[in-house]
């Protein structure tokens, strides 16, 4: 991941969540992609909260499968570390 990018991981409980106006339409990949298209520049934590909120609103009070969302984010600034070969006085094996 480049600085500031994140990887969003989610269970099928998000995309297969049933709800909407008629109560039986799946949230789906297209709706998730559309929601994520409005999240540019947001911190990973805010994107996770946004997706969780949309899925919860979609299902309403109906019973649903478990829904989990997690983001793995790269720091926004680039700090040299052992990962890129710089140890700053640390010992490596």
C-alpha cells in the first residue's frame, strides 16, 4: 500500500445484507463500491464506520447475518524503518 492508502476487508454479511425499501434486496457489491467512491481522503476508521452505518441502515430492524468490516492502512507519511532496510542503530539478524 502507498502512504495514505488502505485495504478494506469485509464479510459477506455486508454485501449479502437484505433490506432496502422492499426489505429483500441485497446490499451488494455495486452499492458498496458506490459508497466507497464517496470516501476518498477519509481516514480508514471513518470509512469502516461509514460502511457499517450504511449496512445497518439497509437492514433496519430485520434479522441479518454477522457483518464485519476492517481496514488495514498505510501511514500517510513515509518513515524509514527496518521494513525498508533502514534500522537506525537497531540490530538485525
